[in-house]
């Protein structure tokens, strides 16, 4: 932690954070009970606020400005949002609610990350059967969740399972990423190009989830504890992830330049939504954000032709 200048209170925070890390490691070694530091972690709001910080809405990431595929098209982007499932152990009477579409019980965790692969917002503990879009809707509509809303002109990247609305830029629905397919009409290829670059930039959240779960193996199988404590472990690991990112400059896993994207269809990201839900989302999508998406796609395509 060289170079870290702190007050006594800040030192206490760092000491507690190290204790939490040690507790998680001990838990991985199958200690018989949940350590005190982790169980009380959710109440230590100062720790969350110190290390999981909302985005700087005035900043444009160099990941965008230094890549001609992204700039100036996505200069309003401040991060990416997605959900991920962390397995959990629950009682039989609530198992149905926590059973996700893949058949195992989990908590649905929604996160916002920046392009340095740090968490800027996280909410854990939702039932595994709950759709990602519902988690976001509740978090953004209920002030108690303190979601960091993007100001006008700024937005988060989301996948096709979310609405394209002010503050949230989704891909075009029903469009592949296969730009080499020359048989398509120019209009479709314009949307494909947008979707491909959108997915390339949004891929930062998938890489962040991957690094996070690889580092903290406990996230692959949290033991049987009260659900609140299982949730607290997830939050603690997110804070620790950011702590490591802040104080380790040689983390090979944190590579913001890696923007590889699997070819595929944008609709693959809507696997949890029914056809009726998707149709309703399409009707409700904001015209304003639709115009912004169309404008970005037009400029991007025209620049390619120049």
C-alpha cells in the first residue's frame, strides 16, 4: 500500500478491509462459521462508499477517446450495466423464487462498472428468478437504492435485455454482429456495426465479472448461511476487488484494452425475457434514446464509407 496517505479513520478503514479479505480467504478454507467482519460488513457503509464510488460523469475514458472505433461515437458513455448470478443456498420454501433459468438457486447481482474495470455501483441479494430488467427498474425508481443516475447527454451501455431509454443505451434488436456478411442490406449492416462496437465496449463488464469470480472462489459456491450474510459476502468481494484494483498496478487480469467480442446475435442477451415482455419493451423504448442510437449508427457507418 505504498504511497497511501491516510488519516487515523482512513487507516482503520483499510485495516478493516484487510480483515475482511483475510476472513474471505479463511472462508474459502472452509471455516465452520461466518467471520464477524463479513457478517457486519453491510452495516459498514463508509467502506462501501469509500471504495465503490459513482462514475465521474464529466470524464470520458481514454478507452473511448484513444480508440477510433469508439470515439467520438460513444463519448457520452460512463460505464456498463449487467446482472450476474451468484449461487446461493436457500431453504426449500423459497427455493422456487431463487431458482434461475439454468436450474440452480442463485442471487441476482446487478453491477455498474467503469472502463477501468472497477465497480461503481452494486446491488446484491435479488432472487435468481428475477429478471435483470426488473432489478434495474427497481434500483433506478426507488431512491433508497441510491442509483447513480447519468445526467442528460450521458448514458450507461446495457444489453438487449434492458430498455433503450434515457441514460441507458441498448443495441438494436434482432441484429447480428457478423459484419463480413456482404449479402445484407446497408441498413442492416449499419446496425450490425453499431451492435458490434457497442458490444465490444460493453464487454468490460463481462471481463470484470470474470476477474472478480476468478479471484474470489467463494463466489462460485457460497456455503449455507442466512441469505443476508450470503449477500454481504458478495458485497465484500466487490469492495475488495476495487481495493485491489486501486493499489495493485501490475494486475495482468485488469486489461482495459481487451475488447474481444463473440460473434452472435444481440437477442441472445434477452434469454430470460418472454416474447411478450420483449414486445412490451420495444413499445416502451424511448424515442429520444432511439434517435441517439440511430444518429450514432449513421455517423459511424458514414465515417466508415469516407
